[in-house]
């Protein structure tokens, strides 16, 4: 069986890349190909592992976080611990100091229209920043086993901006083992069953047998915030 990535849409993707390719190799290729690379992150397990790998590979750019005003305190504390651990990176927080009463949206919009809430408080601020900065590519931490909506993501996706997914083929067990081996500051909520941590009104712990993102917008018929899927996707 040929394990090479099937039918890459981007002709310059190295043909040698396969599901077994080390993420470090993918990141080094991305850094050489896209010197203006940027990294958005919400500091989940995948994001923390990617951040450490990227730093090893020589990334010294921006790590962009959107403060929706509804993040768990543990998430903000994880961001601060990472910023202290990797002083060579520039941590950018959009909507710094945002809170549910800031007038940006109805503070209960998450309950009546979660898509509109995500669009206003997360997607729009990041899209506006990226339009200003105009990077040609984004380094992100999605992996295939997170959810059915991500089951086919390749190492590299085309679009308005190229999206590099070095962890596409890593499993949760591989991520946990890497985090433990490198003593990474994982969000403590992860160990309480919050395998994917978003805003507190729309996130619950994952139940046995569920995928890693099942606790996001549970019961809302929604699986993505809109950054990676839909009309406003990056």
C-alpha cells in the first residue's frame, strides 16, 4: 500500500511526506516555504504539543489567541505559562480584556445562536487581524482523530491562506505521550475530561467513547467554531 499522502492539491508538497512523517519535518518545510508563517492557538493539548515542536524546529513568530471573554481561567493561565516557557515567541491576544458585558454581543447569544456568537467573538477578530498582517500560511494543530469533521485533513490545505497541519496523523495517545515526555504545561482541565476546551458556556467534559470534540457545543448540532469550516473559514 502506498502510504504517501493521496492527491495533494499543492504541487510543491514534498512527495516523500506520508502519514509516518515526523511533524518536525513538516514544520521545517513550512518555515522554509513560508517565512511569514503564523500560528493561531487555543492552547489545547494539540496546540501545546505543536507549539513545543514548532519552537524546536526554529519557529520564532507569533502565537495568536482570541480572547472571547468566555474562556476558562485555566485556559488563560495555560497561555501565560506557555508565554513564560517560550520567551522567543510573541504571544498576541486579540480582544485582550474582553468580557461578556463588553457590548460586542448580547451576553447570552451563545445560548440562542452559538454560530453567531462564535462568528462575532472569535472568527471576526482573528480574520480582521489576519487581513491586516496578511500571512501566506497558518500553522495549526488539528488532527484527524479529533472529530469526524477532521478525519481527512492532509498535512497541507490550500485556500485563502495555506494551512499547515503537522499533527494531522497523530493520535491522542501520541500527543499525551509527547506532552508527558517533555513535561509540557497542558491545560489542567484536560485531565478532568475536557479533551477540547473552548468557551465555558459551550464546553463540557467528554464522556467515555466520545471523540475529543464531543464536549464542544454539545446538543447544539455544531462541531466547529467557524475558523476551519464554513463560509468564514481561514
